[in-house]
C-alpha cells in the first residue's frame, strides 16, 4: 500500500493463455484476475498517509465525487503517522466516510493491536460513530519480505483484539501473494473480514478471490490524480452501492434518494459487511444443494444433488446472463445476492427447501419439505436470535447471508426437542445425531468392532456431544469434501475426559480433500506418542486433529 514498500515488489505484468483461448492477467502479486474494469464501480475512495503531499483540501476531494478514505494511523508497535489525527478530523468534517489503518510490521499481533487502538481512540475514532468505517489492518510484504514473526495466529490475535475494541469486523488489506507466502495459505483467520485488495496496471481486471472470497474494496492504481491533492494518489472502488457503504459507516440512505419498496426491512447485506462463499465446478455439499434449490426457484430445471457439475454450471451461467452478471458459471457474492429470495411463513417451494437445509446444517432439526410452517419459523427465529439478527422469523437477505456463511455460532438449539434429549449435558441420542449427519450428507461406517450384519449400525453416536456433531456438519459444509465417520462413541476406544466415550472424539476417514482442508485450517500444536497434533477451528468450534494410520482422530474442545 505504501510507496516505499511497493517499489520493492512491482514486477512486469504477465499474461498467459488458457485452454479456452481467452486470457487471464496476472498482476504484480501473482493474482489471477476477473473480468471487470474499475470504471464499472461508481463508489470511489482514496487512501492516504504522511507520504502524500500536504495540506490536503478535503472539501475538494469530496466535491470531486470521492466518498471514503482510509488513513494510516500506526505501524508496528511504536510508529504513529504524524498526519493521521488532523487528516482524520478534517476528512470527517468534509463529509468523507473515514477509517484508520494499521501497517502490520514486527511485533506480536496483540501488541500491535494495542498500539493501534490507543492511537485511533485518542484521535476520536471508536468504530461506531456515523461516518466511521470499520478499522483496517494492512498486511503486505516489507521490501519484498514477510513481516518478522507474522503468521495466521498473530494476525488472528490482532483482528480479535481490534474487533473487541470497536465492535465491528476489521477490514483486511492484503494480496494472495501475502496470504500464500506469509500466512502459509491459512486464510480462515480472515473469514469474517471484508477484503481490500490491490491490483495495479491491470486495465480491466479485478483482483482474484482469496480463500474463496471476493474483494469488497479494490485499490486499482497508486498513480491517481485527485482534485485537492498534489502528486500521485491511491485510488479505490467499492463493490456495492453508496447506500450500502453508508450502512457500513453507520449512516442512513443517501439524502434525497428514495428508499426502494421494502428497503428498510431486512436490507441486503452491504458488500464488506458480510461475505459469501465461492461455489463452483467440482464443489459438493450443503451450499451447492442450497444454490441448486435457489436456481430451481428461479426457473431452472435442476436436481439438488449437492454436486456442482455441468448442469449446475450451465444453469448458473443462464441465470447470470439473465440478470446482467458476469457470466462465469461460478456462484460468488454477486450471484448469491441475486439468487436469494425472501421466504416467510406460508411460503412454499425450492427456496424454502434451501433455507431448511441451511437451518439443519446450523443444528436445527427440520424436514426439508419446502413448506415454511411453524417449525421452520421457530428454527429461523432461534437462528436469528443466536446470531444477533432481527428476530422476525423471516428469511431475508441478512439471514440468508448468515446461514450460507456457515455454522460459526452453531450450538444445539432444536426447534422441536425430542423427548428425553439430555440438554443439560449437551449430548444427543444416536437417532438425533444420525438425522443431523444424514441431512448434511455425512456417511458413517463400521469400525470393525461390530458383528452386526447392518454395518452402518456398528458406529454408535449415542451420547455424542452436540458440539461434536455441529463440528462435523461444519467440516462437511466448509470443506465441500465427502466425509465418512469411522468411529464415535462405541466401545473399544481409550478412556479419558475428552474421549470417544465422553462424546468429544470422532474418527474421520482420511482423503486428499479432507487432509488438505484440515492442514490448511490448523497449526502444529504438540507431539503425542503416535504423531503430531494440530489445533484449529471448524465453523468456530475448536478442535484438535491427530493423523493416525487409517483415520483422523478429531477432538472437539
């Protein structure tokens, strides 16, 4: 982002042909590109620091059509930008939506967050006042090298501490080159943060997704010219409407513009205030089935089999063409926003089935019958309450977004409690657990300890912890991998406080897909007698993974 850093990493633009005969640009960070120009996006902004020539005439910047600015506040654990406090006050006074950013450098994530928080609070930023956008952390290489000590754990510590201080998810400025080489590809830590991505000298190409998620803000040049400023200026665009950006900055609709019918009730999530998964050819799981049901609700003939094959890709392209979207056959944020439709008590059809599938994946026990009855309404309200949404029992854009984004807050909250459910101990019966697993598309097999001819009955889930089942559902949902359980609470396992017998451990058959997902989303913790143990989280549920000879031994903590 900063001039002295960029000059060390700029490289020539490479262009490579792909098999279809089209071309894909590769930017200075090695990122493959999408196909839109920055001119497509009407909401414009800048970012500044003491490197920019001062004084800045902020009223002229605003009058020239720029809506937002990110301003450097701190770097590392000691540097404070000498221009930040005055620039932040002046830009805010001129009517620009503003937020501070921290340039991540050496030092622990927690120490850097503390330095950042103290500095920006002293300048009057609290993340909640009208006109204040979420805070930003700038993750980029310094003179071509990763910051000393940086890793996903340290970045996570910075984000967590900043989120707690200001009550909003911080924005992350970064590139795929940084996440690959400095975070080892572990992008799960960024899952709740809007992405601000650079891509220069690209002409008509967007930044590529990071961790399956698209950008919310695109820094498309460092050589811009802006009225009211001297010299080169970093220019950015926001993927969304001005009203959506204003909502992110705690402001109402644009003055003088009419609010669309229904626009004040459960409005669409602003790009950046929420994210959507990327679903494409080869993916499997609940999100694929959800998209297939929504495509069917839009008039496309499609079997909701949970497999993103040629038919689903074709239906996606047809839907995108009809709605004026980029026709790529990939269901990303823009396509999700067009696909979802509000469903409420009395609604029927494939869109209701899609909502019921997602509610089931989040831990609610429902039949996906396509009828929005009392049970579905109750499950929707319970989900909304647990995820701090407006509790109205209606599945609108915000509820859809939280549903599709996974089971981060998943916990047993059944809308129809089964008789005898031991809720106080957080355990499930075999029938309750298998219903949830079956709905999520998870299989289970014999461990070899049973002689029953019905081999599926040889793995028992009686007394399994509800959060362990939620963790398995999240594993299936977030990975898109085929998942097969090979052991749960049946006898024959080693005893212990957090063991199979107490419902905390589940064995999973290893596959290349499962192996890769667990490795990407965990870090080495310690060695035990039979090998290394890794620690991570699945959908917000902490877990430890031990790779044994023929299975993953997963302990849900």
